């Protein structure tokens, strides 16, 4: 054992010799540093062909990755609009230490400056930070995050209000330029209508503290959030970089402009182990996730489940990116070592060795890079063997597949800083489900992938405009069609059409039975959302959002409107 530890230590030291010093923590997907999100900006620059790569199918990115992308953008600064250049400066100061100085950066806890000077900079337009320490290749950041929502239901009447307030600390440390750690803790309060809180903050739907408060109404409504991880990064040779991460934070996996078919990030936060490897045009990633099953009041019915996912992507500059990968969902046992193997095909293992107990998905992704300002992408996911009767009313219950195709047009209609996205999602009946309901592709009862669920499709349109570097407008439209299972007045299942992710075709339905798309109780949903994000001073962001939704139950001719708006304020200090 001492020899093994010595060998590992020597290996790490050898890797460190090749080190490019930088912060190794990730930039959170839910961060609100500025009115324009860094990932929104990087995506627009990728479609404009300013950057060569942007791994938007495997988020979040580390600060080092973002810094390198910003430097690539800076090298083509002459191709940027005035707003894009100002955004570049803003993000350079936020993420790149080489741009942080006394003129651009403010540190509240700083021993060598009078407190009144530091306090006065709270209302300056400098990039703000609570505490920062750096020595050689080690850096320590402590950030204070404050947020508040004032939510108002407009329809149906009467008007109902809700409030969400939270405060958080985020600690970020990079040791020796290679080992990044992050720890964050959030305490929030949510007085008012619980349903309205969840409409404004869907990320809280699976928060046990909030659920528990609903069970025990005498408790003041509140919630807690906790995230943290350790991430090791190395570059053993030229063009080869490796990253290993264990912990918990929001992630997204797979392509998608709206909600993705694989991991959309709309469910609970996962605990996971992750490997990323990049070498030239080849990009490999593996994620092994631990999460929970459906919530039950009976503690004995609660259980843990796992997802294993890996994929290989080939990215040819200025041409395309193509990905092949697979997913395995399993439960009822501890960590399965077979699914920790980073190079085997999970489906073969599951069928040949592990007794065909688990739920497998196979997927391919394609994203084009042919045209400047215009990108196409598509994803196809297969749940079981297909009969290849695509779009036929005679497709079987085992024809479980989904696909998504979309287009991203930047500088749409030849307007600078304006983007248009169109995406269509098609999900067959029984997709995401499994003979063992515990192995459905869900976490805490919610879809891990696209939230519209099985036996549904969606047309998604988004228009975005960066009016200024500190002002962004967004408009979204969703048209969703879904077919739900039919129940009688006593709640007994009459017809299973594959519209419930937690209810599979099971052994009672012949596998060769037809499962027409959108069969069952038909619903149409129309959702309009408009939002404005404004940043009067750096790190202080206001968001005004309005959402109008209509659910139509076709068989009864009923329409159920629902609309709400909120004013949100966030400060990341």
C-alpha cells in the first residue's frame, strides 16, 4: 500500500509539472453574475463561428475552459459588435484573474484598505467579491449570494401572491492550480402560495424540506440547498486534458436548445462521479449518478437509484460534431461496478452479464458548424429494439424512441445581437418507462430528460436580444400536445396509452399491440413567456417575467388558463 500511494503521489506531481495555473472550479448553471448569462454568450459566439468549440452538451464548464474560450473570442475582437465587445470585457473581469485589479475588482474583506472605501464600492460598477485570497497557484474565493422573488398570480382570480427569499455562501478553492473544490449552502424562505412558489421556482419541486413543510403546515415554509464537489484537472500531454470530479451540482447532458432529451437539468440536483477527456477532435465523458426514487410518506418505500451515462463525441472544426452514447438506469442494489467501466457498451453488459434487469437508452447527437450564424442539431434516443414503422399508427408498444431537431439563428433577420431558436421534440408512448417502475428514467418522480414526458410532442420557439451589455430580452413560446392514460370516475385505469412515465406496458399488454402516438385523453398546452433582465450595476440583476399558460382538454372542450408574473432581484457578491 505505501508503494501504491507513493506511485500515485509521484504521478500527480508529474502531471502538476505540466500545469497551466487557473481556477479549476466550475461556473454554476444557475449563477446570475450578469444580465447576460455566460453560457448564453458562449453559445452565441460559437454559432457566429468566433470560437471553434463549445461543449454545450456537457455542462457546466470549468473556469479554465471559459477563460480559454474568452481568449479565443478576444483574438477575433474585430469581428464583434459593440455590445459583444462590452460583454467580453465584462466576462473577462468576472472570470479571468489577469483582468482583475483595483480599477475593475472590489474585495469587501481586505485588510490593507480602509473599510469605508470598501463599503463605498458596494454601489460601484466594479466586479464585486466578498473575500479573495491568492498565493502562488492557490486561490480562495468566498461569495455571498442574495436573492428575492415577488410572485403574483394574475389568472385565475382572485390574485394570489408568494415570496421567495434566500441567502447563500459559496466557497471556491483551487489548490496548486489543479485541484478545484466548491461548497455552497443556501437557506431560503417561501411564504405564500406553495403552488405559485413552484411555478416561479420549479427547481424546488423535489426539495424535501419544502415537501416536509407541506406535510407539517405548522412549520414556517422554508428550504435548504447544498452543493459541493472536488475536481482534479491535468494536461499530461499536448492537446490531452483530463478532469475527474465527484460531488453534487446541477448538470446538463446532451444537446438541446430548450429541454434536452437526456439530462435537461429540470429535476433534482444529482450526486455523481464524472470523467471528461479531450484529445484533439475526440471528446469523451462518463457520468455515474446517484439519486432518489418517487417520494413516499412511508420511509420503507423510499429508495436510491443510479444512472450510468457515457459518450464519445467527434468534433470536426467548421464542419460538425457527432456523438454516440448510452445510458443505463438501475436500482434495487448498491453501486454496480460493471457500469463504472468507462469503455464498455452498457447494453451488452446488461443483457449478457447482469441478467437483463435494467433500463437502457442508446443515443446519437449531431450538431452542424457549416454556416456562420446558423446551426442545426438533432438527437435520437432509442429505448428498445424498433420495428422501423416510424410515424405509423401500427407502431408497437415496444417502439420506444424520441427525437429532437432544432435550429439556432444568430443575428437573425440580420439584426445584431438578436437570436432565434426553433426546436421540435417528439417522444413516443412508454418512452423513459421500464417494466420495473423503479428503473424509469426519473429522479424523485420527475423526468430526468424532457419534462413533457412520453406520448407527447413540443414545438419550442425562443427569441433573444441583447439590447445592451446589461439588458437582455427573451420571448419563449411552447406548444405541447400530449396523450394521457384514461381512468374511470373511481380512478381505476381503463386504458394505458403510454402517457405515464411511471407506468410501463408491463406483462399484461401484448408487446406487439399497436400504440398510436397521442392516443388517450388528449391535452394541448400553450405557454407564452416574456422576460427582461437588467443589471444597473455589476452583480446586481433585476428580472421581470410574465408567463401565460393555457391547458386545453380536447375531449371536454375545456380550457384552463393560468398566468403569473414575478420581479426577481439577485446579488452575487
